C-alpha cells in the first residue's frame, strides 16, 4: 500500500517526463520516498522513549512523598508521647535538677553535693519541652556570671535563675525600684540581697531530710561578683540588671535553635520553617497539640529557612513585650487580628520591626480556617506559654510579681 502511494506520488511529480528517466533513477527515488515514509510512520506509531521515564519519576516522587509523610507523622506521634512523659517526670525545678545535674562538688562544709554545669542548666529548661530532635553531641554553653568560681551551679542558684527568668522584662522596672530602697536610681549589694532574700523566702528544699531549707541568694557567687565587683562595692542600674537576664534568655534560645540548626554550603546556619513552628508550640499543654500537628507536617516540605538573628529577634520580642502587645490589642474593638495588626502592635511596644515573612509563618501555623486572621486571645495564650518554664509545680509567685499584679488589676 505504502509503495503504491509512493509510486502514484512519483508519477504526479514527474508527469510525462518519467518516460525519459532511467528505470534505475526511478527505483532510487521511490526507495528514498519509501524509507522516508517508513521513518515517519515509525515515529508516529512508536511511543516516546521519554514517557516511561517521566511516569516512573513521578511515581517515585509520589511514593517518596507518602513515605516522608508517614515518617513525619510517626515522628510527631513519638515526640508528643515523650513530651507527655517528660512533663510528668520533670514537674518541678527539684526533679529537673536531680536528673540533669551531672557533676558533684564539695560545699562549704565539705559535704559532696550535686551541681550543674551551665550546659546542664540550659538543657534542664529546654529539653523537657515538645521537640523533634536531640541536642548535638558537641553542645556546650557557658556563662560568665553564673555558678561558683568554677562555673558550677548549685540547687539553690538553679531556683534563683529559673525564678528570675520567668519575670517579664516590663516587670523589672517595678522590681528594680523595689530593690532601690533609698531611691537613688541604683542598688548596692545589701539592697539587692535584702529584696532577693524576700523574693525567695518561700522556696524550700525538702529533698534530703524532709525539712524545709531556705534558699540563700549569696550562693550565686559569680552573679553577685558580676553585679557588684570582687569586693562588693559597686552599684548596678536597672539597665545592667535587665541585660544580664536577657543574656540568660538568649542562652536558652540558642540551645533551642541548636537542636535543629544546619549549616548550608555557604556557611550560613539556619533552621527550617517546620522546626521554627515546633519551637512556637513547644510549651503548649499536650492536649492542645494534636490539632496543630497536621499543619506542622505540611510545613515539612517547605524550603524556607529561619536564621539565628531572625529566631532570636522574634522570640525576644515575644518574651519581653507580650504583656504590652496584649494591652495594645485590648484597646481595639475587634477580636480577630491579622499579620499587620500584630506587626504594628509589636513595633509600638518594643520599637522592633519583626520580619514580615516570620509573622506570615506564625499565621500559617495557627490559622485554622485560612482566612488570614487569628483569634486574639488564643494566639496570645499560645505565645505566653513560652514565657513559662513548663513546670506543673510552678515556683512561688514573688513579691515583686504580686505587687505588679496588684498594679495591673487596679
């Protein structure tokens, strides 16, 4: 059939002149036409060799996606189970100290006692949270103003530091003025010790003997030396006091960041948007986590990254200015807030402009219906959990905190 078609086509093209051509030339022409047509027919009938490869690649990626999703779901389930166990096991500062204190030291009376390195202290507060990773084996943190001469933290000092860390920065102005008993704008060592002793008077140690044992603030050797000098003659301002507390908070944030940190080819250290989301809900009550975990799993496929400066900036603003942000929202008539509302309120109370893309991530995590707004109370409650040590047996409320609460309610 094909050759007949070619022959007819040849006749039309050559016309009457075909009689003057040699039979060999005609045969050659028809052979060429036949070969070309055969190639065309084959190209139309044979399927593309690329198609099966494309389909195979698609199937592989789909399978990989499901496998990664299954792994992510399992990781979340295991992490949630561990978080519940940790909350039950580490329900007080006392139990955390007993578990995380890995060193021993002699006290002033020559008795051996458990003590913490600063790394132990940081991990005691960070690791019992909801998390999906383990600290790097090389993790090592140090602080110039905690512990004794060797940087080792006693049980008493651990109580003191946890208590100070839980006071929001805006409360420190009130607390500092309480320290400043003579009203000269600074506090000396005697004034500082007098008020801190009052603050910590309700903290008791019943571990060893079952009898109450007072916590003495002078056990914090290097903190006092940092504030008041080797001979205890210096005075401190509120700004210096707040800077010390902020440094402690940043050490905790760094340890949390390091759980997930990875270095890129250009040397930049960052965490994934998924892991950033985990830190946002790390202190929530376990019963509220299951509804958020599916949204976290969706973020696992994102290539977005969060740098250390972005991480510490966002969490520092939340830690230090959440009360002010809450007050700004209370002055508004609406119960729903959007990204722009939060960014504006944060800037008003802190003077810091949070990165818009970080705020977008926050809303992506907590926006259940995808309408771009969040319930004000719910968001603030979630963020407020990060200002707590996640202890079921919370440390006693300090007198400065009680005083601030009275002012706030008035």
